[in-house]
């Protein structure tokens, strides 16, 4: 396929899969009324489309319809046509009620927004230049499942074979269920692959993640705009939030590093969480059951996409509710009645019923089926789950962002506006993730704390933007003579603070830029994988190393036999895990192949091919008469066990 | 200027970024473009067949190969030219080499690689 043609197909597939369904759902729900600004509609269409496509593909897969290009296109077409029909019926006489002038930006503000987006995209693009070639472990694992969906046309069964021991004998078991993957992380990639025909081992997964990342940042932008709509400086706050979340610290974890690292669930979570909060806020503010229905829809999407993001959302929701209740205790009964009025409405009840039936009888997320929820609660079981220190969290969030965000949090708690929905949501969001990261034992959490901390930058950016913009605005109103203050001094202090923030964020970017990519080594891994895929059969068993081979997680895509195939010698420290006992065969077969244990494992598992980096693992095989060396490049040696 | 300006700008910027990164990745994926490596492997893995392949993705075109029986000196040698992007197969007759470890060594003056089959068992 020529490059230009491939690009055209890629853009068409993105438009069809990631924008069309959401746009038509908005059309069916609100017609062409100016409920949203054009930018909001653009971003919301994207988020809704991801969830819509997920549910459509799950439904089709469960009914038994094969998932291929025709099915995907038909699903999108039928959905869009149905929504259009509903729109035509409901909005016979289209009433365009007022423009959203309150959220209109000035010319200078629009230029500033575009410049911020340009800078954000520029820095991320430069970073990704060295990491766009697929090498990351997480992305390789996820794309295996996406490729399986595309190849089989069926929904994946999340299971993998394992090496088991029985009275000293080793064997490869039948596939066992695994809870690490959730279907929403894979369906959209399959859909794009099926339409565009671009292979999975290419740029497209990373570019889709980049798109989700950018739209996640913009979702936070429109959320900020709505939260501070009634604030005089609301637009400036949202633009500063865009600056804090956009170009500053734009490479660090949860941003571009997660894009190249393939942390699919987290990136999707950081889009869907702000989007769901956006809908919940508008549902409460405008007492709208339509907004509440879509808020619940996005929430369901979170639960079908990423278990950790779902858990974070639950805590954020709980803390927001708690915050609002505490600050509105006197009128809580009145508010509860208002909420129940919105909940007890036809669209909400129908949707809740639909979700209940869908989750029980159509498709239950894999982590619920395997009981993974129990492993995430109950208090920290390891040191890495016992909470981060404040310093560690500061480095994750970005120092300047952390400082501003904490100041913003205190300001929100102190001001009279803390009673509002906007403050409750923001305070709840910040406090929830702070506590989950710093004091998980208080919340009975048992999850790696650094993974939770990756969610902090979004709410901190909003809180920090509020602190800065509100603060600098207050300086204008201070009676300087009365307080013996010099206005110029205060403005200079704010300028210093802004400079510190910018320098800190951009310096963090510079530290994260990689010198060179690993594609030179990765292509050799893929060449070796291709060789083995073409020269082995189902009766052969391959074992490869994870420690010293680049892009090894992608090797499984050449075989598509099982998630665990080829077998893999994992990180050495995993074999010493005191909490979870690991099989040792994969370690012995590579590290000590000529020992009694090593030989027993070869015999029991039937492993007859070893793929290693010869600089680290060649000598133990070259000493043995049992192995032939059949393939050799700079990075990879393949040994065949002849006996 | 209105919100549509932001959307159009975003789309253009994303399109440019995507096309740039796609183009870069395509070059990175190419075995030959800006690469300097070569690989040596047997044509047939599991049989006694000793035909081997030199697949070249480096700037060097000239390769020297030698066949070593056991730990002896090379019993057969030769030179071969393999251009960048090409692969060449050298065919060997197995009958002479039974009951020995047969090592195939190939070098390009700077780098050397070996593969072998051991018929000693």
C-alpha cells in the first residue's frame, strides 16, 4: 500500500470510528441546539464514539456476528442512521436557542489556545520521533489482543497458558483466565485496523494513543471552562489549565511517555474521567436527565475500558459527593430531592436497566469475572502499594504544578464558592487521588501507588490554574496603599512564579527526550521472529528472554498462538517475589539449561527453540551438545534443541 | 475567529504530526534504510541440511564464509557478494560432515557470525 493511500485510509478510519458515532448521538439527543460550543461537540463526539464503538462491537460479537470491515462499517452506518432518524423525528421544527456566547473566546485567546496546542503537539511529536517504532512491552501485549479480534472476528477470551508443576513434573497448562486486560482497551484498535488495513506492528497504535492523549487534555480544558463559567476569569483559568496540562511536563508519565509506552487503559481513563465529570456537572447544574444519561454512559465506558480508572473514578465520585454534602449539610435534603428527580426519569432508568442487563447477560468485564476486584482492596500488601512520599508524588505531578495545585485546593476549600458543584467536583477529584497515592491504607487500597499517582496531573492542573489566575486577578483589586503593598512587587512575584512553572515544565520535557530510539535493535528482533514464524509449527515451543531482547513483547504477534507464546523468561526480580510464587522453568531453561531442573523443564514443556541476546545468554548453550545455533544477527541468537 | 478556528487548527496540526511520525516510522521499519546489520541463518532448521543464508542490510557487500568441522581448520571457504537488501543462499553437501559439529563462520572484515549444527549425537 502506498504511503499516501495508507494515510488517507488511516484518517478515514479515525473519522469513522472515533468521531461519527459520537456526533450522531449528540444530534439525536440535542438536535442542533447550541447546547455545546463547536469545540465541546468535537471533543465530546470523540469520547462518546469510543464508548459507542466498544458497546456496538461487544453486542455484535456476542450475537455471533463476525467482526470484519463490513460489520464495523455497517454498525457505524446503522447507528448513525438510527440517530439521524431519531433527530429528524424529535426535532421536526429545529429551534436554535441562543449561541453559547458566554464561552466564546476573544481573538487573542484563540491565538493563545492554538499556540499552546501547537507547542504541546510539537514537543510530543519530537519525543515520539524516537519512540514511534513499536517496541514497548505494554503496547505489544495490548496489540496481541487487538490483532486477535481482527484475525478471528470474535471477541477475545482473556486467558493464557502457563507452566505448571505437579510432583516435580512440568507441563504447559490449558489456557487460564487472566484479569489484566479489559475489552475496551482493544476494540477501537481492531476497528481501525479492519478499516484501514494498517498492520498492528506499525505507527498506528501509538498515533491513536497520541490522539486520545491530546483529546484528553482538551476534555479537561472544556471541563475547566464549564466549572468556572460563572467566574469572571473562567476562560483565562481554562487556558492556564491547558498550559499546565499541555506543553508543560508533556512528556512525563501519564502523557507522552504513556503514549509511547502503550499504557492504553490509563490514557483512555484520563480522557473518559474528565468527560464523565463534565456530563455529571452539567446534569446537576442544568438539572438535565439527558446529561445524566450520557454521564452514566461514559461511566459505563470507563468500567468496560480500564479497571484502575474505574476504581479512581469511584473514589473521585465518592469524595466529590462527600465534599458537597459537608459544605451543604443544611440543604442536603433539598439537593437530594433534586438529584432524585433527575435520576428518576425515563432516559436514566432505561439506561440503568440496559446497563444492568448488558453487564449481567451480555458481557461482564473480565476483571469482575475473575474476582480481581478483591485483590485491589483490603490494604497494601507490598511496599510499592503502601503509598508514595510527598516528594515522590511531587516528581510525578511536576513540582510547579503540584505547588500551584495544592494552593488551588486550599483556596477552593477556603472560599465561599466551596458550596458549589464545581468546587465539590474539583476538591473531590484532587483529594481522592492525593489520598489514594499518599495514604492508600486509609482507603483500604492494595494497588501500586505510583500507578494511581499518574492520574493527579489533570485535577492539579485545573486547581493550579485557578490558584494562579484567581490570585493574579485579586492583586488588581487589592487596596495597596491600605495594606502598604507595592503592586509592582506582587506582579513581579507572579511573573517569577509563572516563569518557574514554565521552566520547570519545559526542563522536565528536556530531561525526558531520548537520544535515540531502539528501532535499530527492534527490527532485528522482528527479523528473527519472522524467521521462526516461517520455520516452526504448532508442535514446536519457543522460549525467549524479556530482559535483554528489545521489543520482545511484540514477538507474540508473529505467531498468534497464545498470549504467553512464545514462553518468556521475565524480569529476574519477579522470580524472587515473596508474595506471589512464580514458575521457575522459564528462568532455568535459559539461565541454567544444562542443570537437572533445566532439563526437566525442557522435557516437560517441549521447548525446543531458545531466542536470546547472545551477549548475555549465549555461552550456556554453546557449551552444550544438545543445542544447534541456527540463527545469528547483532542482537539475537536462536538455538534449536536437537535432542 | 471562533471555536471552529481552534478545531480546524487542531485537525491540521494533528494531521501534520501524524503524517510526519508515520513517515519517520516507515523509514525506521525498513530493514535497509539507515541500517547497518546482517544476519546468518540456516535454510532448514531441523534437518541435517546445511544450506545457509546471508541476509544483508549493511553497507558492506563482501562476505567471507568458511566451514569448520569440529575444532579443525576451515575445510571449505569462499567469498560471496551480497548487496544491501539481498539474501544469498550457499548450498553445502551434508554427506561429508556426519558425526561432527559443523560450524559456518561468516565475516565482513569487521564483524563475524557463526551458526552450527552438531551431528555428534
